[in-house]
């Protein structure tokens, strides 16, 4: 176990997150900013003769102020900063790192966490999430030297900080990635729930004047997120699910707090998990767009992806949970599409980053190409590759510790023989009928997540109950 340089600052699966005014304080943010400055100066070589670091922030409480603090510290360390002129989606910042030829990027966001949290994500020069090697180095630099800073106005005057519109090039890319002309001439009815996050307005900007009937909800500025987590899971989408049931929409789309994750809803109010969205996007890119390459899923992703990969002769990769592992493969291999159970999906010929808006546009494009609503496309996919029911529960352990070694002796679950146990990221039991149960400590919250999948909803829910009982023991 690595030594904790600072107990209040620990980078997890996707950056450092903390409770505002508890451990996520101005002082601790300043320490992280100085540590990032040390990492940039000592470990990164400028690729264009100048160290450029783009900085963005989401719509959370104090995100803008935190971003300005980080910008001033980097500027005082002679690092050229491009600071967003407004709150933006994380993918917009990531794309900006690449388009500006930056050596790294910094995003102030706590993604889907509750409103009391904020956080810092580090992006590589390729636009993907920083690996453990990077975050370990940043942690090692914590408190190694005094924090340097300067006045914001002075940094602007000296052109050490440049205010920048990251969305301009980001929007241009998305308009060129899909067949926008064909999409805009189709009369589908779409509703998007932005969950009060920083992705509000992006989809409308991309579609512009079109025949698509687009309705927006929860697209206003609200740092409290209406009192719920800005996470695209069914329990926080009650109003959207009802509207999809009562009104005649062809597709419902959902973004998380920083717009790098997606969920969808079908006519009738059926929640479409990110697992199935990845399957649909992979099929669309292979079948309708003539693309090829590998598919990446995480260890807690659906078995359906195995069958899709086999049918279309696509190489299948499996990674631990965390999009940074998918990002790595998107850089080193030819990847058609990759995704995680939480809704982060990345695609070919893009930066190695997940993007909720782009994933939603690809679902809409698939509907246009195949002239079907999302429910019809989903039914077609499940008729061909099988219907799987996927469940997840977040479990609090309290003061108990997750002791995986005590869980390795399980021989059967619900009367089904366990054929394989995977323990490289939590513990996963794979049964003879393709059902499975996984228990894994969260890398972003003080929880243990239980995941299950089976060919019936009853069995999937029963497996979650088994997981809860195992944890209580």
C-alpha cells in the first residue's frame, strides 16, 4: 500500500473528489494545483516549446472560483494557462487539450457525485484520463514545496492566463462526426434531461435549426442539482420516465453532472442502461457506418457485448472499472467503441474520452439510418443477442472493511454453479447460466457497489440480495 502523503487528498478511479469546505478546501485545492505544477515542470516535456495547460470547470458550487485558484497557481509557476470563459462539459475540456496542443488538462468537477462534493480531474495530452502513474506522481509532490500564486488580474494582464471558448471547436467536431445533414432532416421527437449539469445546451447547439423536435428539461443553472445526485440512473429520473411513458417521444437522453456519461429512455418509460447503449452504438458503427475495430467493456459490463463482438468479428477487451483503462486501449489499439457500466462511452476517431452528448447523437443517428425509434432498435438487438437484466446497488459498509479474501470460497449462487471467479477489480462470480454477481469498492465514493446480470429480472434482483448478505457477513 502506498504511503499517504496527505490523508485528505487521495486520487481515486477518476480524479480527486471531496466534500466542499470539509476536505475540498481552497487550501487543499491550492496544494493539488502546486503539485500538478511540479509534475508538469519536472515530468512533462513541452511538445511545442511552451507548456500549455487548459483548465475547465462544471456548473457546481464554487467550481469557477476553484478553477481560477488553480489557474493562478499554474501561472505563477510559469505554465501557460487557457481558462474556460464559462462552465463546460468535461469532454469539451478534453478536446481542448488536444486542439491546443496542451501538455495536460485540468477539469474542476465531481462528475455525478452529490452537490456537496467537488473535485479535480487530470487529463493527459491525448485528452484521456490520467493513469495511476500520473496521479501517484502528483500525490508525491503534495506539500513538497511552498505554493506559488499570483493575482488573477495580473496573470491576465501578463498573458499568463488566456480566457478561452472551448466549446467552439468541440461543437464543430461533433457536427462533423455524425451525418448531421441526414439527422437534421428527420422528424424524430427527442427529449434530453441535462440534470442541471454543464452539458445543458450542447445538443441544441449541435442540431441547430432542424426538423428534430427537441425538448429540454433540467437545463437551468442549479448547483444543488435539484436535491438529487446528477447521476443518470433510473432512481433520479422519475419525471423523465413518466414523460416518456405519457408523451410521444421517440428517444429520451440523459447526461450526468459534467456530461461525460449517458443514459437513455425508450417510449413507454423503459430505462435503457449504458450497457445496452454501448451495444447499440457498437452495432451502429459496425453495421451502418462500416467501421471495424475492437470493443472494450469493463469487468462489470454485460455479457451481451461478448455475443455482439463474436457476431461482427470484433476483438473484445475487458478492463477494470474506470474509463482511464479504456482510454489507454483507445490510444494503443484500434478500438471501435468502449464503455463502462456507469455510462461513459468512447468511440473511434475521437479523443480517448467518454462523451455523453456524442453517444446520444450516435443513438439518434442510428434511429435515422434504420428508420426506427430507440425501443424498436433495442428490441431488435435483444431478439438477436439475448435479453439480459442488469442491476446495481450501492451498499454502505459503515465502519466495516471490504475483505475480499473471505468471499473467494463461494461455489454456487441461487443454485447455479460458479464456473469462474475474477478478482482483479473487486470480486466477480460467473455462473453456468451466464448469470453473474460482482462486489467492488467504489473508487469515488465510500461505498461498495453490487452488480448483477441474469436472463430474468427476478434472478438479477435475487443476486443483488445475495451480494448484500455476503457483505453483511
